[in-house]
C-alpha cells in the first residue's frame, strides 16, 4: 500500500479510494469485481492499525448511499469485519447510527 495512503496528511485520499473500489465492485465484469474486492481488502489490511476510524467512516458513508446491491454487500462485509475492533465507547453510538441505515437497506 502506498505511503501516501498511510499518512494522515490527506484524509480524502482514503475516502475517495474506498468509494472508487466499492463503485468498481458493482461492475458487471467479474474480473473488475474480483480486482476491486482484492484491493479493498488489501487497503483495509494495510490501514487497519492507523486509520481504523477513517475506514469505518468511509464504509459507513458507502452504506448510507444505499447504492447497488453489490456495493452494499462489499461495504457491509468490510464494515462488519472492522466492527469488532471498535472501542466499546464508540460501539453503542455506531450501532445506533447503523440501525436506520440497515432498515432502509432491508426495505428495498
């Protein structure tokens, strides 16, 4: 993973990269989806120790968009893999924010 992503100097870079990969995952071509999935998981693994809250925030934003079903599935998969690492103080408020988003997704 690039050192530019690991540094906190450009917070928008992480968000826009996740947005691009989630959007690519919704593509019809299976090779593009596979590449997007691999790179998204690689990005999360590389930034897990330093950018956890930014990763969660970006994935939560993608869930709130309520876009294509494939985009929602990869966002939810990655978000759920990060959730156990959330500090207990934040987990309750995060759950409360996530509940209405999940309800909107289920209503589709």
